[in-house]
């Protein structure tokens, strides 16, 4: 009985990636292919593919998901496998690999070390951290196996992600410096920068038959030193803007003030002309009055008359009816007539 159990245990009932690990992209079927039999079933689950390799050559690839029995089905994958089985060659020349064919979603990453470049607008050093989310997939399973898997038994998602991330970090510095993105433009142009990165990195990783199907920069920030520089630049920029705005206000205010003062000056000149004529008229009237009353005895002496005139003249000056210059001229005239 134990002999039967022993030989039974040597046969492979199912060729399948049992309980696929999320962290793996590729896994080699671990059982010995010499153990397969006619009743062995091949099961390819959704979002996975199977690769049959013989003598380091890909003999067949099965990406359609289903369950097939070796003895009854006639798909190319099983045909190649049965042909090999009939040759009874050593199993070390043959292997089956399972690979994820679907997109690998939400691969989040960030720049562990800040990206360094010189701000093209303000000419100070920038240290930027970027946080992104990308989606990857294998673009050609056969060529991916030939160029990357070869004799390996496993390929992890993380190691593929590292390959892509290294290229992203190398390209982001070039894009920021080459295309002159100032720190003030980064947030507004994330999508534009992400599209450029996706295009450049896809050109690099196509030799591995990988492709980025979605790439987004979710956030960016600056290190403490850069934040201080940005604060200084922002403060200076705000000050310059305020000065420019105040300059505009001052220019307008000065223009209005000048117009107002000019109007005041014109009004004052008109008032002074009137005052001058009023003063002259008053003096002429007083002279006529004196002439008409030459026969009358004046109770006011010549000195008193002069004093009165000076007092009136001073009053006119204080009321801004005449200018200081006009006051001085008239004063000298009055005193000269004493």
C-alpha cells in the first residue's frame, strides 16, 4: 500500500500557481515536470498566464484563463508540453512559469532623498520631494522572460518597481531643470510633469518589455532649508508688489493733489486780484472822501490815519486777502505818504 502512495505522490495532478502571492510578478512551477501524466490538468487563473520553456526557449504561452486536461485538450501550450513529454528528456531542460498579466496597480513611491536643482526664476537651490502613484504591466510576456526572467524562479513586484523608480528619479531632475519649472509652478503643473516623466521612463523600460499605463504625482513638498528660502522670496516679492501698488496709488494721488492745488492757486490768484482791486478802490474812495471834507476839521491825526490804514492792511493779510509781498509793498507806500 505504501508503495502505491509513494508512486501516487510522484505524479502532478494540477499545474497551477496555487495561492498566488501579491508581492510576486513571476513564479516558476516548483514541481518536477517528469511527474506530469495524461490526466494532469492545467489551470490558468484570471489575470495570469503560463509559459512553457524548453532548452531555454519559450515553446508556448497560455494567457486565456481556463482549465484543460493534458490528454484531451489541444491548445498549443498542451501540445508543446505533450511533445516534450514523449521525448522523456530531463526536466532540468524544461520549466513552466506563471506570470501576472494584469496591471499592477497603486505602486506608491516617493523620493527618499530630495531632488536637487536650481530654481530658474529666482536662482536659489531647490530640494524637492515628490510622492507618486504608478501602474505597471508586462507589455510582452515572451520577451520579458527572455530579457529578464531567464533562469530565475521568482520575480518580485518590488524589484520591478525599483527599476522603474530609479529611472523616474533620474528623469525628474532633468525635466525640472531643463524645462525651467520654478517652485511656484510645480503644483499647478503636476499633470504636465507627470506626463513627461511617464513618456521618458517608458522609453527606457521598453527594453525590459514593461510599460507604465498610469502615472500620477500626488504630492510635492520642499525641505526645511528650501521652505525658508521660499519664505524670504515670497516676502520680498510681496513687498515689491506692495511698493509698486503704493507707487501707483501715490502717482494718482499726486496727480489729483496737483490738480487740486493748481485749482486752489487759481482761485487764490483770482481772490487776490479782487482783493487788490477792492483795496485800491477803498483807498480811492477814502481820498475822495478826504477831498470832499477838506473844510472839515478832522478829529483823526495824520498818524492815526496811517495807523488805521496799516491795521486794515494787516487784517487783509491775516485773512489771506492779500499776499505778504503785496502787504509789504502797500505798507511801504503808506509809510512813505506820512
